[in-house]
């Protein structure tokens, strides 16, 4: 601080130059404080003019007027902030006074704040200073005498230089940002022209303090108070702008109390007997200061702290207790407790002994739980939840009991098979059942039997009267519930209900429904059997509550194509009564066994098929709904037809409209809702009618008789040997062909005989063979052959009636028989031919 002689600004007739009483430079803030004595007798409107010069030449950089309208003291202080660090160059100030805004006084002497002087190396400013984010800053390099600065860089970025005086160089950087480097620093480097030397310093960029927000003060014991707030923008741990938070308590006494706090909270001792508090939180750092205030009543800010004391679980309940810290016994304490899984319960805590106790009910046995608790005074401000406290309820074992009853030969004796399944609620722990106690009574007699914990059934012999059973599991830890079942008195007149068929659904499961029974006071039991791999039956049952007469069973418990039988019992206090029997498939399959064909009876145009099949066999993979009979002709392009039999108990069918003398292949397969099963097949040929056989035979005989008269006129060529057995074979083959033709009435027969003989110039005559040996001689055929035809018209042809209908009058049968006839005998049963060309009989 520089002290100078005091001067006053006097009227113009006594005007003299004013004098600066003090000048103070604050380098960290780059500010200059100027003070001078004021004259309170100055007229209104007088003011001071202030000039600031830079360097030893007093280069003017700032000029301003200051009016002193109201000054309490004799000294006035004016502050100026420099954009250039004060250490870079000299800064000088002078002032003068204006009387009546027009008459100036002489200038005061220049008062100078000297800059830094470099001796052996360049100096740089600012140096290790915290700069404000988002502002502009100037950086300077002060070289030693005779040294010239050649370049200035900031974080390796070169900037244009500004001349400050004769040797000092500076740069201006706008909008400062916090560097992304680890140390978050700005590196200022000055390079001179002496051997290329470089010098560097560090500066830092930060932001001013944030005003505290959302101040919240609580106490847990009325002894200490903790205030917390939102500190705003988070600071990096490498931030060099150190910050302090101070909490002030205004209690209207001689001096306020205060405490130093951390960044976002502060804990301090409560003032005895003080309920109303007013606090202020002051946050400071190198770039500024922020203050926030809050007022509260301590009785409204009580947040009790809970400490667990004991948790004692049961099977379906748990007793829990906890301690409330602090002297809160006189307060109206309300607590909330929550279980997971579960919900939140709210209760009053009568903590005479500073211990709150509660019993939670309706919990699940053998289940893991986690509980938490918190408390409040009058429900205004809730304390923090405690840490989760785990516990596990004890197991509960129940039994699902069923029975089967077998009547023995002795009418007063029955065998009861008891079956049971242990049920353990929850899955927290595995329960080891040590044994089962079975007790039963019939009349005035009682029995007891023990079974090992691994068994699930027992056989008991009882009489014909009512019998009551009680089963109790025994476990090492936990609780058990006994099960009861009653065997009703034997009823010799009981009738079994008729079986009902179930229809398979799309979901491949079972949906059971039955008629409600008003006497079923304790619901229903549905019993069925699950087949194992060994084909043994595992009996299953399910209880259905009272008022419900339906049950849905998923498909995964059943095998497709397997018939299941469901027995539905009504439950009463006197036992169970069988109400319905239902059978069905979870999914019907079509691969049923083929029927056994017994007989196939054929007629001229129909075939009757008979077969055996047990449609009620439970081994079928589906219900049998009927049969499918399919047939087709045995030829290259068969016609396929089918006949359906809708009654599964019908085991025969007649197929009409078939062709005579035709082979057919028939298949018979059982039908299900899924389609036809595997077929059984048989081949059947229809019969040929007698008229169809006799007609071509009589036609042949007619022609033979007519041709026998030509015996002497024709002979077979010499050397041909026609055997009787060859002719028989020929006739048999042609008879088979003729049987397939329709026999009709004919009024004439044309016989065409083609003779293969020698050429016309051959004089040899046709004659009958003289000896039998000549019939078997093998002559060589002539070298040339000629054909001659003789057409015989015969007005008579035997008629054979093929069926009941008469042929039309305009129809006739034409028979053609072509060949070279070599010998014909009317007394023989055979015809001998040399070469048969064709036989034709048709309707013309």
C-alpha cells in the first residue's frame, strides 16, 4: 500500500490537485483498490475523473468519472479490475476533481503499482491461478533484459501475440473450458529467441460455488441435528478450486454458532430447549461465495432410528421386536413393517421399555422372508428403513389321502389300500418325514400301525361296517396336520354307473364335467390311472372343492393314444360314493389294428364280407366309430369305391353293383375320429351266370353240326398232324374268352372257312386220312400257298337265354369262325383244325 499526502478538492479560487491516499494491488483477483480523502463541502454534481495508465510511459488504458452522492466516511475507495495480470507491467493511477461539473482541478501525481521484473529467465502470468470457466483471460510473458519472446502457446495451441510495452508479450483466450486431461490444467509456454529456450507454467480452470438447494434438517434423538442439501454441480477430485461449506445458526444471542461441514451435509449439536431454528449455509471457493437459509421446528424433524432386537419365526407367523434409539419414549411413535414377499403393515409402538414388538400373521410355511421396519413421530416424518432382516418360517406337512376298496370272498371282510401323498408348503428347506402313524376304528375297536417315512401306502383289512382312518406324519422340526378318511359301510346293492365317453379336445388334455350332487358336502374326488413304462398303473386322484363340478387336466400328464378311465366320487361325512365313470383319450390316434376277415361270399354282381373285431378293447389308441370298406377292380385302370359302416358293432357288409366274373380287391379298416386304421385285405372274384356259359357253347355246337356235313368235301393238307390234346387246349382258351361276352339271341350264323391248299393247278384232292398214323405224320408245307374261302349261310343258330330280359327283335348274332379246316367228324367231341385265325361272336 502506498501512502501519499492528503489533498482536498476545494473551490476553483482555491483549486489544487487532489492526492491519492492509498493504492493496493490484489494480484489473485487482478484488482486495484484506490482510496482518497473526500471533501464533504463539495457541491452536488461535483465528481472525480480517474485515469489508469500502463507501462512506464503511462499509456492510457482506462478513463472514468466517479460521482460521490453520499459518502459516510472521509475516505472513498474505488476498485478496478484488470484484464491483464497486474504482474505483467506497471499500472499507474491519477485523479482530479471537477467543480460544478465544469471546473477541473489539477491532476494528482501518478501512483504506480509495479509489475514483475525478470532477471535470468522469462516469467509468465498468471501463475498457478484458478481461472473462471467461460470467461476470457490474458496471459503474458515477461522476458529478462535483452531477450525477445518469439511465440506463446496454451496447451500446445499457438496464439497471436500482443505487444505490452517494449518487451512484454501477451495473448487473449476467450471462453475458457475445463481441460479433459487428468490434472485439468492449462499449460502456458513462452519461447524466446535465445537458443530457442521455452518456459512453462500451469493454471487451472474451475467454476464458482453453487447455491445450496433443498435443505432438509432432521434429528433422530433430539440431541444432534443433521442438515443435508443438494450441492449442485459435482466437482472433479482433481479440482484445485478448494471449497468450504459453513453452517451458521442464528439464535439471537451475542454471536452466531457455526460449524464446518462436508460438501452436502452438516451435523451439529442441538441447542438445549431450542425448538425453532434458523440456519444459513455459506459455500466459498476462490471464485466466489453462495449462501442459502432454512428455518424449521425440531419437533417436526424427528426421524427415529430403529435397531433390530429379535426375530422369532413360527409356521405361519413371526414375532419381531426392535429398539428405538434416542430419548423418544414420551413421543407418539408409529412404525411401519414390511415383508418381502408380502406387504406393508402399520402399527402403534407402545415402547415403555424402548422395545417395540409385533406379531406378523398369515405367512406361508417353509418360506424365506425378508423384513424391514421404520418409525415416525405422529406420522409426520418417517425414519430410514432398517437393513433387511431375513428369517424362514417353519415347515408344515399335510397329507392328501385316498383309498381303494377290494371285496374279499368273505362277505364280512374287505381289503382297504390306503394311499397318501405328503404336501410340504414352500421350498425353503427339505423336510424329512420320520414316520407315519395310522389309526383306525370300526365299531368299538381301535388299531394303530406305524409306517416308515419313505412309504406312501398301507393295506388294512376291515369288516363290512363303517371304518374311520387317521394318518399323522411325524417330522423332526416343524408342524404337521393329520388327515382323515372314512370307509362307508358295505352296500351289496350298489350299482356301478354306465361309462361315459369323453371327446378329445384340441389341447390334447382332459376337461371333465359331471352332474352336481347335493349330498356332496365335502366336494368331489376324481380318480384315474397313469400307466408306467412297465404297464403297471399308478393311481392318481385330485380333490375338487364343494360347488365345483369341472376339472381340467393338462396333456403332459397323459400319453396320447392311451385310454384312461376316470372315477368321480362324491364326498360326504359317511365316506365317498361313486357317481360317474368317464373314459377317454387325451389324444386319439388312427393306428388301430386291422379287423380279422372271416368270409367273403361272392355272387354274380355282389360280394358279402364278414369280419371279427373287438371294438371295446381298451388297448385301441382311439374309440372305434365304425368301419371303412374299400374295393377296386384288378385291372390296369381300376375303379375305386368305398362303403362306410357307421355302427362299430356291425361286422358284415354287402357290396352291390359289381361286374360278373371280375376279380376285386377289398380292404376293411376300423374308423376312429382321427381317421381309418390299418386295413385287412382280400381278393374276391364274382361268379359267372349259367346263360353266359351256355350261349357260346351252344353256338359252337351249332356250327359243328353244320360243318359236319362238309366232311367229305374238305381235308387237311398232306403232312399236317393235328393232335386232339392241342385242340382241347384251343377250345378251353376260347371258351374262357366267350364266357366274358354277352349272350344274346341270334337268328343266323355265318361261318367262314378259309382253306389253305395247293395252288389251283394242283390236282390233289382233299380226303379223310386213311389210317391213324397219317393223323400224326409231319409233312413239309408246300412252297406256295393259296387261300380259298367258302361262305356258308345257315338260317339256324341255337338260342340260350342269359337272363330274364328278352333281346330286341331287330338284333341278331353273327358268328364267324375262320380257319383252314382239314378234318371234321360229327361223331367226335373234338374238332381238328389246320390253322385257326379268329373266332368272333357279336351282336349286329
